[in-house]
C-alpha cells in the first residue's frame, strides 16, 4: 500500500496542472471554415468564414449557413483576438482547411503573413492556400457554392478533386509554401481563385497560378503553363486530359467529316528532372514517361492501326512537351525558379551549387532544357474505332 | 409413522447444543430422547419406532426428513425389508452383529454407512439420508435416500450460444457432477466434497483433473475453502471473496458459468471448478482478465469466424469502457481532433443543451444503468415494457426537450450494447463501474485524464493474481504463444499445449507423435 501512494500522487498531479478551466464547451465555440489574409492601408485585414451551427432536428434551416466577419489590426493575431469583441463565441481557428491570401498582400510581401502562419499553433500545416485574384478573401467567402454549404470547404474540395479530373493545379498547402519559401533553389507558387458570373450568379473558379519570387508575387502562370509545372513533378496530379490533332488528318486525303480533334487522357506519369553539367555549361534534362487512353475521337477513320497509334503517341508527346516548354519559358521570363532546378542542382552537384548560388538569378533565365516526352497509348476504352467509321 | 408433537422441550437450548456432540448410546431410549429434543419443533422430521423379530423384540428407530428423502425408497427398501425379512428370521442375533447383518444381508440399498455420533445423525438427516438406530448398538446406519424436487437439466439462461451443447447446471449438485463426468470420462477427474457452513453444512464440490491441475493450487483452494467459518453458503458467489488473492478490488478473480462445457474446458486447462449445492453457477479459477472476452462458442465454430468475433468482442470491450469518456474528453477539450463536418453535427445536437458534456454523459449513463437494473429485477411480464418505456420514451422525450443531445444518446446506447457483448457477466460489471471513473477523469482532464484512469486500472490489475496466475496474463507478463489463443482463436490442430499455469504438471494437450 505504501508503494502505491507515490504512484497515486504522481498520477493525480496533473489535476493541478490542467483541469476544468481548460474546458471549452461545444456550445461556446464556432467553427472557422476558412480565413483570409488581406491588407487595408497599413493594417492587416483578417476575414473569417464562420459556420453557423446547423439547426436541430425539426427546426427551420438557416440560410445562409455561414457568416463572414472581418477585423482590422496591425497584426493578424490581434485582428483574430479582436473578433471576440463582437462575436459571442470562441472561433476554432484550427478547424480551417483553407486560407485565402489576397492578391494585394501577395504582391506586397509574404513576410507579412508567413511568420504568423508558422508561429501560430492554431494554423495547420496541411491547410490549403489560395490567392484571390481580383477579389478580396471576404468576397470569396460570401459566394455560395452549391452543393457545398461553405465556399471555404468548396475550395478545398475543388483543388483536391480536380487533380484527378481536369488535372491542372497542384494543391499547395501551408507546409509546401513554407518549404518553398525557405529553401534555396525553389520558389513558391499558389493556385489562384477568381470570381466569375454565370447567369447572374457569382461562382468561384480556379484560374492560373500565382508565381512568387522571394517574398513577393511576381506574376502568374496560365492553366496550360500550370499543367506544365505539374507535369514536371511526379504525382502532382493524378490524371489530366488534353486534345491533339488527329494524325490521320493530312496524311490521308480524306475530307474532314466532323472535326480533327482527338481527346486523350494521361492516366499516370513519371518524370525525372536532372541537371547535366558540363564545365560551366548547365542544362536541365527532363524525361517524362506517361501513359493514357483515348477518350474521345471526333473522326471516322480507323485509329487503331499500329502506325496510327505511333503517330498519336508522338503527337500527344508533343502536346505535353509544349505545356512544359511554355511553363519553363514563363518561369524564366519571371526569373522565378518555381520548378526547383536550383534545388535539383544542389542535390546532385552540391559543389557546383555552392559556386553558382549567388549568381543563380542571373543564370536561371538562360538555362536550356532538354525535354524528352514519351507517351504510351493503352486502350481506346469501349470502342476500337470511331463510332462513325464507315 | 408419526410426526413429532410440538410439546414444549424441557431441556434448554444449551443442552441441545451439547447433545449433538454425544456419541450414539447403546440404550435406544437415550438416543430417542436426545433426538426428540434435537428434532423438537421440526415439523418435517419423521421418527418411526418399531421392533425387529418376533422373539428378540429389538427396538429400532428410523428417522428421516420428509421432503428431502425418497419416501418410496425408504418404505420399499428399508421398512418393508426390515419388518418382513427379520420377522421370519428368528435366530437369536448377537446384538453387535445385528447392525452388520442388516447392512450386509437385509437392506437392498447401495449407499449405507455406519455413523457414530448424534452430530453425524443430524448431518445425514438434514442431507436427506434415512438413519436407522438399533437398541443395543452404539452405531447407527445412514442410508443414502436423498431425493428432492429439482428443476432438472435445462437450457442455459445467461450464456447462450447458437452452436454447442444446450444443457446447463442446476441447483442439484449431483446432476452437476454428472454433467461434468459425462464429458470427462476419466478417474483423474476428482470431485472432492467439502462441507462448509457452520449451520448450512453445504456440500461444496471441488473438481479438478488430478494430472493437470497444479497440486499446490488445489491445496491452496482447499485450504482457503476450509478456513471459511461462515454460518451459511447459499451460492457459489459467497466463496469468491474467500478465494480471491486480492480482496479489496472490483476486479473479479473468478469466473462464473452455468455451462458444463465451459467448466470442462476450464478443467482441461488445469483449473478448478467449484460448485455449491443449491447454486446453478460453477465458479472457475484461476482466471485472467482477457479470458473474460472468450465465449465457448468461439471454439465450436470455424477458427476464422471465432477469431473475428473475438476481436469484435475486444473492440466492444474498449467501446464499453472508453466510448463515453473519449467522446466527453474530445468535445470538451480536444475540438481540433474532430473533422469539421462531424464537429458541426455535434454542435447542432448540443445547441441549447443546458448541461456540460460530462454531466450530460453521467446523467444518461446513470439512467441507462437504472433502466438495466429495473429491467433485471422486474417481473418478467413487466421487464420488457420498462425497457421500451425507458429507451424510447424517456430518451426521445429528453432529446426533444433539449435536456440531452441526441448524439449522447447514441453514444450511451452504443456503449450499453457493447457492454452486453462481453460474455462474462462479472466482467461487464467491472467495465460498467470503471466506466464511471474514467468518465469523471475525462470530464476533469480530457484525454490525459482518460489515460491516467486507464493507467490506474492497469496498475491495479497488474498487482492482482488469481490463485497465483497473473491477472493480465498472457498480455502481461507477455506470452506470445498463448496470446494467439486469447486475442484470436487458435485452430485446434495447432493447440498442442495447454495455457501455462504456475506448477502445472502436464502441459501437453495434443500428443504429436506416438504416446498415449
């Protein structure tokens, strides 16, 4: 028994360390679905999309199901705390899945928010980042995105689901952003979100990618360039879809019956980016091996002949290569190493990197890329040839 | 035949007490007088006096208790034979041999024994035996005529299985030994009778398999049983606390079963089964806590199914123990652990509930226990009605009135169902009681509180031994070989050895090659 007493005391000691006063009843809290970082003059503007509790069974449905609150203060932390002056509940910031950064803030300086993002324990590292292009985060939060209840949740779902559908944007979470921000030889990117109007209803749309250099946003990639960027990183997207010109057109003298469009799918790909260094000459070698299927053929000619298949594969490789080239061209034009070539050199040739790291901004725009793309056609799905083949 | 008249005894109570210790006198009148005092005011006692033989006129007295002795047998095999046979048998008998002659040549009963003291007379009478005393003999003859109305062998009421035997123990000890002996046809199955209880003189049966059960353990059990000085043993449950190694704990160190197959399986693993006359529950020891999750049905079905259902039961065990506590801890302290959508659902059910989550959980758990207890104790006809009223009406009304959240009702109901999955009733009692402790710790400290309460439980369990067997074995001390038959159900061909018990003599369950 005497032996038990010290153990009991040890186990009971946490009662005085933490206790009921740390308790937070569910009914005293409010869920933060997403928050937005913006600036207003010299102050920071924090906006939050807060979920209104769904009604109990048998009560009327509230509409809208959220509210958006804004608060201005010299720091985001203070702005967040000052919400309590108007809000009778404690916001659960760590529940947020999405952070929207305003274009104004991104163009000004990322250091204005990167510190709070890393220091604050209530911000998760896997929260998805977006740049609001041409709108404020608060406006994004006010948009209704059926069937989702909250645009914040919708954004997180859009970026996740599109990687297997349209397959253009690579999701960037806070951890990626911090990593790209603090690592030399790679620059951050964040997908952009815009407002669009359809039949008088406002909607949101992923459009383009914000390109950063150092602590500032310097430009953007269009969707094709963005896909090029994703194609230079294995696993960034799961599947994508693209159109090529049917190789039969022009080879055989056939009249154009419907269209010369052939739609292909990229179902998986592997890419290797390797610097080739020859004395002072640096060249990047990008080898992409992908495979996919035919998803739509608007022609009537037979496309499953061995020669035709080879032609389709070549044409597809050319289309993918074009996206990559466009991305590289844009990145070099903005002088922002978003592909992480510097990092690749640092990993494979650390000594060379030591020599060139200080001159990297000068060297990067002029580095040539040797892009080799191989595309393998797997199957034409349910049909061997075009439906209208004679 | 006549019943004793209820005339007032002239001798005091103290005399009766001293009288019991007396030896049987050669003078039958002394014996009759003493016994009439002892059996005074016992309306069911029968004292039949008669004489033997036409010439010798030896006075005899036959005693038994009506109702617990087989009257037909007594009349047929005792009285009739004594009166008829000896009547025509007029050779002068030497007094001393007379009883022996009767035993060996006259009475056609299989169980006959000599008795010497009035105490023995009383014990046999109370057990249902008939006692014959002869004038001139300082010994008596006890005839085994025990017979009483019993329930007979019925199907188990508490430990139900789909597959497997459907008989269960009953209140009659002899039936119970028969049920075991029928399954284990070996003379190594020992069934020792110990008479415990100062007044009740209850037959307590200690059974074990001599070659398997550790000798020291059997001796220990016997020693602990014989030390009991209680006045009456009415159920095997009386013995548990006398047998337990650690007494001040809620952790039951024995297992109860009404299934003979379960008792036999326990005997085959080297344990002892203790049965009490008048109780349909056999008490099995030693036991370890993980064994409470084992149902005998696991061994009657395919091992894959048995293993899956056993895992499910372990899952149910943790749910029954921890679910309300985890729920309360997480929604009161660790909101970040809940996915947003789930949190919103929880928030919507908790909107407007006036109590903190922990109070709400305690209230509901308490209500659930009340309903369960009420359902148990109520007459069978009302029982189901109460549980329906309780579950449906009170639960639904409480949610509608906004007193409790519907999710908490779901949690408590799920917990309740999980606790019913555990096959051993006394284990589910342990879990139910521990649950309240853990719940309070969760309400006070959140998840660290839950962990601490669990640690306290584990430390206590670690300190307990059931007849020398560690209470958490084979989890602690770890025994991987046995673990495969506790967490999962090992296929029979692979069960070569019995589970280990300290001092076990024979661990081979299955001879691999040759041998017996």
